[in-house]
């Protein structure tokens, strides 16, 4: 052991190694490919993770300033390429990669961010058709949230004015590209809802690259569209371009011009429809009037209108016929009742006790008026009344004779 060599402290050694690494141009700007592992985001906003391959691992850190520029959400297990510088953290004596950029493998960071946000919002139900609001058939006020300097707004205003000039147009100018664009677009949509400035909102812009359209893939814009009480049409880019806003909106238009066509009906088509209704109504009214004329002509030929007294005479004759039928019916009923009465009277007379008396019999009653049915009911000296067919006689019983056997007449 050579004691002539200088003795370094741990800190001095770590600082010396750090200086060596910092002076290496390769390590000051290095690109490292690997798989993310143990990815953590601390409350400070700094991101800590490990890059690894099949044999080795590398500790990495991305500070909050650089991490805030990430357009996707890094996850453990994701293949990435990390850009940054390698140096030593003197306190721990361990070297690590200070990452300034992180790019996913296989696709761009924007595409990864797009797919991640799309999956997350879809899982939350923001794309569910059940939440889609119907568009008004004849919107009175339309708010257009887009750049006031772009060609898209002029195309939409031209088409809207041509198709349905009755709608009032309100342009809410916003930036549609750049870091400030998402906040402005979301703010304009919230403004339209808060002050009820329209009953339909169109938001979008003309075509461009994925970077140009990125404001409409922002979560803030998506949530503002979803929270809107006013129906929203998303019109971003050209036909192949599909953004997160298109999925969340109540209706997606392939282009801004198509959004204007969807938003309002064509006045010429409405005129044709109304003209068709008017023609059918005219034809229907003509048929109704012709039917009334036919009915009037039929009534003109009726005798009751030409000679009202004739109708009264017919009614009188009808009344006479009805009266005659009633009298005939009355006579038949009286005759039948009279015959029935005669039959009943004859039957009653045949059963009358007076008819028996006319044959020479008499009816005896005691002094109480009770019928005397047997000689045994009388005693000598009793008073009886004998009823004959032509009168009655009061009698006194002298003797009573009882027959020893029953006699039948």
C-alpha cells in the first residue's frame, strides 16, 4: 500500500467520479433503450424508475419540469427509449440517468398517450351512447368554438348561412393548436353552457398532423364536452382523423363542412317538403269540397226541401196509420179480456153455493152465524136461520134426530 498517494474522503471520491462522467460527451447526451420497472411518481412531481434489459438495470430520475411535458403515462413493463445524461448522485455514490425525454417503443408518444386516454375515458363511460344528447331539429343559436382565423370557421358560416339562415351564429374564438389551446377550448364550451348562449355547439378545426390536432385529444376538452348540457358536434380534421373529442361528442362530423350540414336542415329541402304538404292539403280540401257539392246536389233533389208541406202530409198519414193500428190493437185486447171474463164468471157461477140453493137446498147457520154442518151440533130449543135461494127464515129446533149411518146424495 502506497501511503504517498492522496487520501480522499467519500464525498471527494464521488465528486471526482461525477466530474469524470460529466466531462464525457457520450454520457452527457445518451440514449438508452430498455423496459420500465418500478415506476413511481412522488408528491414532488419527480418520476423515479429503473430501466432494465435481460442482464442489467439502470436507475433513472425525471424531474417534474421534464415530466410535465410527457404526453403519455409511463407504466412499468413498457418498452421505452430514454434520453438524458449519466452522472453520479454524490450523496449515494450511485450513478443514474437524469432523463429529459422518454419515448415509447413501437409508436410515438402521442399515439401512446391517445390510446391510454381513450381507454381510460371509455372505461369511465364517457363514450357511452346512453349519454349522447339529440341535436335540435331547428337550432335557433349555434356557437362555433374554433379559431376565428382558420378556413374551417368560414366554411361552416358559409354553409350554415346557405342551408338555414334563420339560425344565429356566435363564434367563440379560441386557439386550436399549441399548449394553450385545450384550456381555451374547454373554457369556451363551459362559457356557452353557463350563459346559455346557444342551443347547439360546434367545435373543431381543419386538418393537420396529429400534433396539430392534439388539442382535441386533451382530457380537459373531452370532459368539458361530456359535461356540456348543450349538444356538441365535434368536427376535427378530415375523414380519417378521429380524436378523443369525436368519441365524447354527441355527434361526430367528418369535417367542419360536414358539421354544418349535420347541424341544420337544408332550407330548400324544407321548402320542398312544405310544398308537398301544401299540395296534399290542397288536394284533400278539393276532394272534401267536391264531396260537399255532391251531398248538396243530392239534397236539392229531395222532396222535403222542394215541398216542405208534403213531408208534413206524409207524417200525418203515418200518424193516422199508427193511430188506426193502436185502435185495432185496443179492440183486440178488450175483446180477448171480455171473453176471458165471461169464462171466469161462468166458472165462478158453477161453483157458487146459490146455484146449489136453486136446486131446493137450504143452508143452516146458528145464532152466531156459524154454518151448521151436522144435526149433532144442535139441541132442542136452539135458534137457526135457514138460507134459501130467495130469502131466509128464522127457526127454533123442536127435536133433533141423529141418523145412525152416513148418507150420501
